[in-house]
């Protein structure tokens, strides 16, 4: 897997490899499983329905996944969103969806090698 596009997409490769004890094969396997996780789609569904509780659960899960895979931009956005949801600022939290979508789509496309 070519690391440079992953870095440009917002993945801190050195950090994720440190977390995985330098195992590039394991990193590649986890990155390829990223798209299969349903939390992103759950978040979009929750935002569409204005379901704050589901949005909190989905965003918090996506935050954890992005932290574990050192996806810094996605982590930062979901951290901000979770904080806003906790502060009962749902409209501001849902307003972050387009940014989250853009970062997520860039990550998925890059991981696929497209």
C-alpha cells in the first residue's frame, strides 16, 4: 500500500504503525475494513432524521475508529461533533456533516487506491 496518498488523505502513518507495532500488513487490513464499519452511515442516517442519540453513538464510534487508525482530520471533526452534541448544540453538530462526508469520502477513495 502506497503510504504517501494515505498521508495526504490525513492518516498519520507513523502513529498508526507505532500503534500496530510496525505491522504494515495489519495496518492495511484495518484500513481496508474501515469502510465496512457502519458508524459513518449510521451518522448520516441520524443526521437526516435529526436523531441526536443515534448521532451521538455513531459519531462517538467513528471518533474512536478514526483515533485508532490515526485519521487526524476525521478524528478532529468527530471530536468537535461529539462535544457539540454533548452540549445540546445539535444544529451545529449536524452542520459538520458535509465536512465529515468530504473527509470520509477522501479516506475511502484513497484506501481503495482510486
